[in-house]
C-alpha cells in the first residue's frame, strides 16, 4: 500500500445480494479502488439470510415491510433511522421485521475508531444521511453520487399524493446533496437535473465503468440459435431491470413501430425485477 492510499467508507442503501444498478456501481468502484491499493469499507443494511464473504462489508440494522407498497419488492430492506422508539412503531404499526437492532452500538463504536479518510454516499436517504453524519463527526470529505431520478419512483408510494411526494423528494435531496463536498453525476443530463433541483455544490461527471471482458468472446450465432432467432432477423436487446420506473411500455410501443417496418424484428429482454411476469 502506498502513502497515498486512502481508507474509504461507502454508505449505500443497495448492495449484494440485492441486484440493481447501484449495487453494480458500488461493486465496480470498490473493486477498482482496491486494485489501486485503497482500503474500502462498505456500510449497507443487513439482508436476512445472506452471509457476506467480504470482511470489509458492515451491515446496519434494517427493516423489511410486509405490507403496502413494499410487497412489490418483497426482498428489499431499508436501514433504520435513529429516531427514539422507531423500531416499536415499525413493528407494531407497520408490522415490519426489524433486524440487528441491538448491534447498532457495536457498529457505531467500530466506525468511531475506524481511521476513515473519505466517505462516499450512494443515496440521499437513510444510509446517505448516516454517511453524512459520520463525515461531519470525523471532519472528513464527503462525496455523494446521484444514481437515481427519484421523482420517477413515486409509484412505490401510491397512498401519498404525487405532489406531496415530489415536494418531499426535491426538498430532501437538495438538502442532502448540498452538504456534500463534491457530487458525482453519471451523465451531463443528471448534472442538469441536480442543478434544476437547486443543488449548488461542485458536480463531477463520472460514469460507472464496465468489465470489458464481459462483452468479449460472445457466441452470437449460438445465442441466436438458442433463442430461436433467425440469422438474418433484426435482434434488439433490453438489458436491465424490469420495473415501472424503466418505462418498458414506451419501449414496447417503439418496438411496434420497428415491427411495422421490419416484421422479422425480435426484442429480447435480459434481466429481472418486479415487472418480469408482466413484461412476459
């Protein structure tokens, strides 16, 4: 390890085994940073039934709801905030499962003694607020990445009027990102969204990298044969999560236009998510 190596703490709502774009980004960045000699600690909500093989992954107390909108994502868990008595409200009123609550003090003491040089948060919500708190407490830089256009996710809270959800999202995200030393946006359009929301902190554009080897050496002919796609047919691929926020109906409408001109066209979906059966 060189003298310039850093101890980095990544605070993220999403991580393995839960699969989404944030998990891919965190995993990719952590691997890359470690190859460069940095030490990366990942702090994320506890996932029941899953055991980490990485000693640098630390799990926060978490909650899993068994009703309302989160039945749509039955395996998703969220970190528990610090409000006094919150766990009792979650258990009794929301009928939620609460995990690892008694280990919070042990984790706090561990982080207190951890010589972190930098904290990188991946969302403005529970884990993001926790990372910001530790950055302030330790007086170290705080970087935050804007992964998600949260205004497109209000369908997960259908019992809250959309104008109220939007106001909360805009006010909360603006407040959280404006406390960061630097904000990372994956694209110029994402940067423009943050500016339109009133985020005035420095914004750097940095896309998530990919493993180039994953896209080399493929068997195109064999894949077409396996999927029963004729060799001369137009094959289109959607690779990603199948969920309302991905606006798959728009893709299907566009594909109908393609089929009108190319009747041999085939649209292949690769991925998973709560709308997988609906997409089929």
